[in-house]
């Protein structure tokens, strides 16, 4: 009896921390999503209005749908590009792969940088007056010199995607290297002895056995792409206009700048719903053997 009580006492501090930092804020934000919730209006945080915030977002707020569209396109591009580049690098870094030491060295820097720092770095590198890329383009591709990358909606969005892909490639590469290392070498060698080409070996043996790891990588990257904020905030702050305003930035913009806590909470919960399904899928893949 004493041992049973002791184990609960040992776990209790961690449970309280999780409740205070995760569960309670979620419950409170859900409550606020059904209120007027304006910081400049006394008593509005307790003024119940039902589903009006959700209805307003779906039916009367074009900026909401713009942020949904931007987030969807951003997520698809970053997930696809990052996964493809990470897989290519992982194949180069497996034992015996070409350029292994050089690629490993290049992976260190992005892996060590925070998303906010990556955003600041890319913002300076794409500056049309003193940026690194502007100088390189001036020498290698003169027509692209003096281009205001972050002032053009399409180019600014492309820079945001590029920064995210650059920052996430190292982590996904290391995960895929672990997946490749788990594939039995005897199977690959047997296929090569039978005369299978490198492409056939990859398509028929490597890729099917790597599929579970790829699924986890794609789900995990999708979750982080959907909720991206700090990198976008530091790089473009959602601009020019709302060309790069993701859903997380839209929530911050309404909640912190305009003080519409109730409306921002409702949009945040609209973003939580797909996160729940993705988290469930991720946990199912990770713990499927347990």
C-alpha cells in the first residue's frame, strides 16, 4: 500500500506541471472561444456569445481563409521538399555513401539554430542592399540582383519555404539515417548480386522498408509546419500584406495586436482539431509495437 502511494506521489509534481502549462490553458482557451473576449472591453472575458466567433471566422472573415490557404500551401511545400532533400542526404550519409563527411559538416549549422534565428538570418541574407544572396546573384545571375525578395508576395513566400526547408533538413536526415541503418544489409547485397540496379533496389527494397519511418517523419513535419510562427514572424511578419500570414500568425495578430482574445481562441481551437488527429496518427505509428 505504501509503495502504491509512493509512486503516485513521485509522479504528482510532473502531472501538476503538465496540467498547469498544458491542460489548464487549453480548457481556459476553449472557454474564452465562446466569449466576446476583448481586452479593451471590461467584462467581455465572461460574456458568453455561443458559436459567434466560429461563425464569424467561417462566414465573414476573408483573412481567416487567407491564412488557412497560406498555411496549407506552406505545409505541403515544406513537407514535400524537406522530406525529399532529407531522404537524398540520408542516402548519401549511410555507411559507404559518397560525400558523407562533407554533408555531415554542412548539417551541423542548421541543426543548431533556432527557427527565430533562421528567420532573422534569411531576412538579412535576402536584403536587396547588403544581403549575401543579392551579392551572389549580382555576380552569378545579374538579372536577379537588386530584387526586393521580401517585398514581393510570391518571392517572400518562397523565401519562407526555403528557410523552413533549410532548417528542418538536418533533423529529418538524421531520423531517416536511423531508418536506413535498420534495413538488413544482406537483403540489399542479395538484390545487387541478382543484378538489380540501384534504382530497383531503392524502389523495391529500401523504400518499402523505410515507409514506416517516412510516415512518422511526414506526420511530425506536418504538425510543426501547421503551427509554424516564430520563423515567419521574424522573417516577414506575415507580409507583404498577408501573403505569408500563417494561421498561427493570424491568431497572434488578432489576439495580441487587436486584443480579440475570444476570437483568437476560437481560431486556435480550429487549428487544434487537425493537430489532434495528426498527433494520434503519430503516436499510433511510434507506439504501434507496444
